[in-house]
C-alpha cells in the first residue's frame, strides 16, 4: 500500500503527507460514527463497571493489565476505539486515574489543551493523570551542548544529532506538538490541575502508575509528569 501511494504521488505530484492526512481523517470519521453504535456503548458500560476506572489514552500496541485501553484502531487489547481529539465519553468525576505514554505529541497544541481540560473534567477529586512525552527541551539542550552520547542513547538509530532533533519534533509527520516541563505545567495549570509535578520513570506515589516502559532509550528521550486534581 505504501509503495502504491508513493507511485501515485510521484505520478500526480500530490504530496504524500496530504494523502496520509486525508486517509487518516476519513478513518477518524468512521471511528466517530462507530461511537454511536450499541457495540461501543456496551463496551463503554463494561469499562465503567470497575469501582476505580483507570484509562490509558493512545495505548498503541502495549497492553496494561487492569486498565481500560483507548486508541483509534481496532485490536484485541483496545477496549474503546475512539478519536481522542474529541470529548471523552465519560461522565464528570468518574475516572480514578489516567495515563498516556508518547501520545500527546500526536495532538496539535490546541487539541492537547482541550484533551487536558477534558481529562480534568472526568477525573475524580484527587485523581492523577500521568503524562509521558518526548522531552524536546532536553534534546535541544543536549544538542546545543554537543552531547553526542545522549543523542546516541536516546535515538541510537540516528547517525547524526540534527536528525535526532528532526525525528523527535516530526516523527515522519506524526508528531504535531513539542514539550518541555514548563509547557506541560502551563497547559496543566490552565486545564485546572492543582499540581503539575515533574516525575521520573516508574516513580509515582501511586504504585498502579508504575507502568512506564523502562528501556534505556525510551527513558532518555522522555519527560515524566503527573497532573493532580484537587481532592
């Protein structure tokens, strides 16, 4: 399919990113329509049977035991197939804790702000949203310092440091926002969170949030933050 798309774009002169975005938005349209079906409502009701509902946004290929998984594709481990740019399908103050790892950078800044406001809405008082994203600020600092060892650790597949910067910012066109702690704190505070705390890999006070990936390059490239709703 990718080769066919490249050949078509080569012949027509249409940029590949335009068609990729078009196909994605068409798929999201069908995902939103799926959200109106009884099948989705049944799965949503099942997810809310837990006394302490815990939601993973943008789970990707990873399965987290005991958590409800949300993403925009169908797979056995994805409990709720949903366009996460839209208003979350949960009642106010109904979710105990939320988690996302390398998801928010796939949202535009305006979408990320809306997402955080909506997570704040659905969290119970005292609830926590643990956010893990690429630490673009760290990459920029390390690049400016000429720290090639960090670049080699964080993105070992990139031969040149500047390519690692481009990769973390763009990721083949899939990354749409960049973060450092100051940005996450500003967004979180604006969404209503009482505390926005810098964390580290698997070091949450809530043991159920010790679910971060712990491979060395993921740790090196990431920033870990917890946003806490007032109790």
